[in-house]
C-alpha cells in the first residue's frame, strides 16, 4: 500500500516511484524534467486544442459578446484622443491639431460642469442609499416565502418593470404627475392645490429615486436570491436546533453567507457613483430647462455640448474625466473592502 501511494504522488515530484518484480521499490527520474521548452509548449497547445474541440459549444457563446465589446467598447477608446486635440466635423478622426489640456481647463472652470457633477453625485448617492438596502431586504423577504406559487407571482410582478422601455416609463411618469393626472386629481379631491411635479426642480430627485426603485427593485434582487440558493440547508437546520427563530437565522446564517455577494455589488455601485450613462435615458426624457438646477447631469451636459453644440473635444474631455473618477472610486472601494471585510473584486 505504501508503494502504491508513493507511485500516485510521484507524478508531482521530481522522481517517479515504481515496483520491481521482486517487490522492491525503485526511484526513477521523471522524464518530463528533460522536456525542452518547445516540447512543453507543443504539449500545452495540443491540450488546449483538444479542450476547445471538446467544449466548443460553450466557447461559441462568447463570440458575440466579445465582438460586441471589441467593436462598441474597446475600439471607440481610441477616440478619446480628441480630448487632447481640436476636432472638427468632417476632418481627421484624430483631430486637426494638438491642444493639450485646453479642454480640461475649460470644463474645470465651467460652473455648468460643476453643477452637473454635483447633481450626478446627489442623484446617484440618493438612489444607492435607498435602493441598495431595499433590494437586499426584498430578496430576504422573498426567500422566506414558503408557498411556491405566491413566491413566483411576486417575483414575476417585481421583475416586469425592468423590461419596460424607458421611453414608456418616462411617459407613464409624465402622465401620472401631470396637472390633470391621477395624483393631482387626488390632491384636488382632498382640498389641496395641484403640483407641477415635472416643472419643479425640488421634486426631480424624488421622482428619479422612486421611479428607479419601482423599475429595478425586483431585478436587483436576483443576484441575492442566487447567492441565497447556494447556502447549505444544514446550516439552517443547525441554527434551528440551537433555538434560532426565523429572524435570527436570517441575521446569523443568510447574511454572513451572502456577504461576499453584498460586498461585490456595493463595490460596483460605488464605482459608478460619478457615472451618469446609466441614468442618461431617464434624465433626458424627464428633465427640462426649468429643472436643470437639480436634473442636469454629466451625461446630459456632454450630450448638449457634443451633439447639439458640436464641441466634440470639450465633451470628450468631460467624459474621459468622468471615467477616470469612476476608476479611482472603484479601486478605492475595492481596497477598503479588502482591508475591512477581506473581500474584493481583485
């Protein structure tokens, strides 16, 4: 038995142990030690090719996403060079002349940029503070529903708003909040004056956050539910034997087990605090010049400066600055998470 165990483990050592016909143990040199780099390289590529032939259907799924990201995400990065060059429509895609940090200095001294930057932070932080705990709580509550038909019904109803086009959502919001809409009709029926929600800047953050919760609450709980489904039932059984009630099982079993998922999602959300591309459609469809004070964000400013005004270099400089800030926030959040909770994206 000892010689068999030695033979099994010998493949990972510098020597291979074999049995002689007279049952004596002989140590022989591992032939792989004397393979040249070319032989090892050829063996690696042969193994890789064999693996690809065996698992090609799985890798085929990656083709379209990779093509999409290469064409629409990576190739456009080369266009960021016009943030440092003077670009004019119809000219070279890389700009006519070198301008250095001219456009960065311009927007850093532009009060409109800092107003949009402040609004972006306010809207994203408010949305994160409200949405993040609500999606976690909603997932925990869904997990506690034991009657499967009711659980599926709640999940379906909560997921549906995510698949509604943002154009339709914006139209619904405008109809609900118009002076002749149901909300103002209710206010008038109880003796209150109608409120022009869409035209008042102080109401825009509330409209943005509440509509976002309605549309993304169910969809945002999917990852939490998937993480909860991977928890071993034995942990719950052990907690029940120890006398833990339902709330204590959630607090001491469920949440600690899904903590890595919570941390990962929080890091990603913090990394997008300055990013406004995800909110562009909703803000663009709901805002108007009367609400610029609280609704104008970085992406809408970039749209107006680039598309409407034709100042592409200026708009590119703002977008590049926004991306760098997001990268710094993501790296900082990941570092803090690894130092405090021991979990991170990398």
